[in-house]
C-alpha cells in the first residue's frame, strides 16, 4: 500500500511559484536577481479598499462565519460586475465566492468532471489547469497554437480534438501566459461550436479588465448568450485591484452547478475570510481610478518590454493585448552558446539567464511545449528595463 495518495503524489509544484521562490531565495542571499516570474501587480492595494477592511476588522459582525457561498452584498456586487463586464444578467444566487480564482478553477473541474472525461485545453496554458483537471480524474487534451497564430486556437483545431469523451472546453481570454485576447468574432465562433456539441465551458476571466489598444475582452456568454446554461465564469479581484494576497475569487454559473459548488465548498473551506470579502465589495463598488491608473502603467510597461525584447536576436515577441505577460518564442536561441553554455530547451535557457544574468523568467515547459519564456511585466519600470538590458548584454556575447 502506498504511503501517500498516488493522485496527490503525482501533482507537480506550481512552476511559476517555484521559479519565483528560487529568485527570492537568491535575493535573500544578496544576489541582485530581477524576477519576471510572479503574476502579481507590484502596486499596493488601493487605499479605499484597505480602509474598508480596517473598518470591517473593528466590526464584531465581521468576526463571524458568513454563508459558505459568500456575503449577500458581495454576491450582489459580483452579479452587477458580471452584467457590466461580461454582458450576462445573473441572480446573486448564481454566484459563489471562493478563496481566490485558483479555488474556483479547482472546484469547477471537481463539480463537472467524472473519471475519464476530457477537457480541451488551449495551449500555452496556465500551469495549474492540467493539475486541477487531473485531481478531478479528468484528462487534459492540449490544443497548441504557436506565435504565428498569436497563441489563439481555431474552431478547426478544437473540432479535431473533440471526441465522444469531451466534456469541457477551457477558454481563457486574456490569456495567462501569453496575454493574447480573442476577438469578438473568434469568441463567438468558439462559443457556437461548444453550444452545438453540448460542451461545458469554463471561462477564466480573471484578466478581463486588463486590456490595451482599445481592445475589450468579450465574454463567451456575451458572444453566445445561449451558452450561459453550460458555462462557469471564473474571476476575482486579484489582478485588477492588486489584491493577490487577499484571496477573493468567485464563480458564476447555472443554478445546479452553483448549488453543487456550494455543497463542495461547505466541506472544503467554508466561507472566504469575512474581512477580505468586505474589502472586495469596496473594490467592485467603489472608485475605479486606482485600478485604471494601474492598467495604464501596465500598458506603458507592455510597450517597453516588447520593444526591448525584440531588439535581442533570437527573441520573437508578439505584442499582447491583455493581462501583464509577454510570451516570446526563443527557439532561435536554442543550440547557440552563451558564456560556455549551450541550452537546448527553454528550461535550460531560463537557468542560463538566472545564472549568468540574474534574471528570472518562467520557461515554456511550465505552460506547454518548450521554446518559449514567460515574462511578467507587473514589476517596477526601472527593474523591468534593467532586467531586459542584462539579457541584451548576455545574448549579444
């Protein structure tokens, strides 16, 4: 008999957190490492949100349990946001509040999948998705779109991957790790395909408010309203409001799925931190000026990092229109020698960058095929430029 659960033993550590932890350990040793690994804003949480939490902390009512599905006021605020940004009118009863978007993703697969059910996963993908699918006894079916497709899969690719066991399509726009945003026309075509074949959609909208160049992230349920009865929308306050550590996310979906999610969560974790929920209410219903200022800063950094990375021979960096990541194709660097080292994979290339330039990025192996690197530009402007300049010097040698 195995000592530990074989299912849990098979899970890989989050690659993005692993790289970030390694960078922080080196920084603690005094090395001037610049890390592009973590997907979190470098800004403080806006002051009015912090103040709402301080007020709540002094209120004895906030020292108690809330319903497992979340505070009624927060669920109502999420329903309003869903109408505003995703074009879907929902009753607050079709909302469940979770401990961050990651718990929403985990619970969504747990509620939808039976052993052997297949999930089509457009690739490159966020590193947690395959592990969450495996934990629900599902099977991830990767569908890869490279830089020449702007990392966007087509209906033809999805149809080629569909089998009688296909239960769920994962849809992520804007994307982590690529920052790619599907057009309204692409989103509608994919939504209509899922509707035609009775396929559930889990749509991760955590970056929907971080878009650039006048682009808007069209929700798949706005593009195809009839799809709402077979779609779970995953979202949260982490990225838009610099609240990664507050751990407040949510899922919006059909009544039967939300009831099942509530039953699961009542045993898994109960309610989300009461005070953090009240802070999230302030984030969603209060002034949006600070969030817009952060978005504008990300836009400035986006232009800077794309321009600077593309001066490096061997980097091919598409311009993302959402999130705060760039995802260059670096296959042209593989097999070349730098500082006596000849990397043959993006994993080896990332190690070379950390060792010789003290720059941390996440290799493509964390998100799908080798040959790519993910850089988060959610860090200070000066550090962002200094890190890229180090790479310019390294790869010019």
